[in-house]
C-alpha cells in the first residue's frame, strides 16, 4: 500500500461545472493499493488512517487527474494510428486523402455507421 503526499486536485464526483466540482487539497494524501485508489484527503488524516502505508513524499508538488485529450475527428476515423513523422507529412499522406473520400456519400454513411456503433 502506498501513500502519496502532495497537493492534490481532483474531481470527487461526476463533473458538470469545472469550477464548482474540482476539489483542491493542499498537503493532501492519496492512498493506492494494487493500482486502485483507496482514499484521498488531508495528508494527516490519510497518514493516521493508513499508518503502515509506504510514504512517497512529493510535498510541494501536485497530483492531478489524468488530463487525457479524448477528442477525435469523425472523418479521420480510418486514419487513426497511421504512421507519420511530422504533422504536415501525416496530414498530407494519410489524413487529407482519407477525408477526401467523404465526398462519396455511401462511404461517409458507412464510416458514420462504424463510428457511431463503436
């Protein structure tokens, strides 16, 4: 069991309004066991509740939720994970040709069906 000590910002509930739903804990504690978060709160409380947890002290640093860019572009569905070494090269060789296929209505409808059923 691990106890991480740091400033913590997280969303304890389903987020609707970023400013209202975020919780910031200065000098917080995050308890993890087997890759699962068990508890989060004030460091002193987490230390007393989990006295045997191995401490990873990151005082003065921040623990933040995973900031994952989960957006995607429907017309680029078929070029996801295509190789590209530079953005412009990738766009010219994979993305733009893939997107040009959407001028064919039957192709657009097929990809839309795949996209929305995934």
